[in-house]
């Protein structure tokens, strides 16, 4: 367990969110999307992040995957997982996703399945849940001046939110940190548009590794973009369809 893990747990939760949690009541159920992409291993082993911030965690597949890679390579990392654990609009649109929310009286309970998955994977001293919306979590991180070496963006996939997440969390990156994200594919035009806009505004070219986009790969960074610009900028970008 690292100093960073302890400090963040204390500051954000006050006590370990796993304390007294009965993980045995749940079987491990780690489902996710494209978390086996080689970019995770490339980035975790190259950047050797002391802190990773993941925006959008769902059942923990990508976070657990990164924790496994770090452990296998002897990299002491902490992963801060930002998620409301309420799902996105798509989880209420597609019945097969809705089922994964674990609804109880209409309210999602998948957070507990996520906690259990982390405990079963043996990463309860590495992964810290941060159950907030991405913008509220950003405010908290800014307030406590927390910054990361690696940021993974995989929360809401609507263009304006992805773009706002990119702008916000880019400003929480340490020098030589890397920000990457999921779903640079035609099926998610909001993600593609946000990546293109971010690229234009910052004069940087994303690297695309299969469907993942990567900014700042082994490079110095340009100045942080103006977050207030996010919505106006997005509206100017031609949509793909
Ligand atoms: C695609 S899933 C994440 C998948 C995960 N990274 C994986 O590979 O297994 C998207 C997640 O983003 C979360 N989410 C959506 N909008 C959010 C927001 N505005 N703030 C925080 N989390 C959000 C949802 O609750 C959902 O769990």
C-alpha cells in the first residue's frame, strides 16, 4: 500500500471503503469493454504511474486490468476510480446493459459488485472508488491539488461530456503524464468529435491504438486548454455520421 493510497483514502473517504464489506456475498463478475487492448500494458509499463485516475469504471474491468499489469511489473501504483456507478443514458436505453445496473427499487447497486470484484482480484489496497460525477470529482481533485501520471477517460460518451472530461482531467496530469481513452470509433461520434476538437485546440495529434486514443505519449505537453470554451468549441466541430 502506497502513501498516496493512504492519503487519498483518508482525505476522500475517512476510512477504507472496503472496511467491513462482505465481498464473499458476491461472486467475481468483471465485465468490460476492450480492456485487453495492448495500450494499457504499453502505458502502465512506460509511464510507471504512481497515480492513475480513471473516469468511468463500471464493474472495474479496466482498473483491475491496469492494477494487474502494475503488480506484474512491480510498479507501485494507486488507481482512483471516478464513477457515479449510476450508468449512462445508454444503460437505460439498451435492456442488456440495464440488467447490469443491478437495479433495486429502480436504483443501481452495481457499486457493490465493483467493490467485490476489486476485493476478489486482490486490489483493495490499490484501487480507490470515488463515487462522484466526473465534474464533481474534478472539483475535489483540484481542491486537494491531486494530479496523476496517467488518466483514462471512459465515462459518459456524449461529445460535450467527453470533451469536458478531457479538458478537466488534462489539467490534472503531471508533467510527462499521459491521457488516454476509449471508443475512438464511428459508433461513438461524440468521442471522435471530442478527440478531434481537443487535438485541434491543443495542436497535438492523438495516437490511436486500435479504438483507444492517446494524448501525450512520451511527450511534453502544451498548455492546458480553456475549460470554459468546451461547449462552444464542441458546437463548431462538424459531426461525423
Ligand atoms: C463504459 S463504462 C466504463 C467501463 C470501464 N472503463 C471498463 O472498461 O470496464 C462507463 C461508466 O461511466 C460512468 N459514467 C457515466 N457518466 C458519468 C459521469 N458524468 N461521471 C462519472 N461517471 C460517469 C457510468 O456509470 C459507467 O460505469
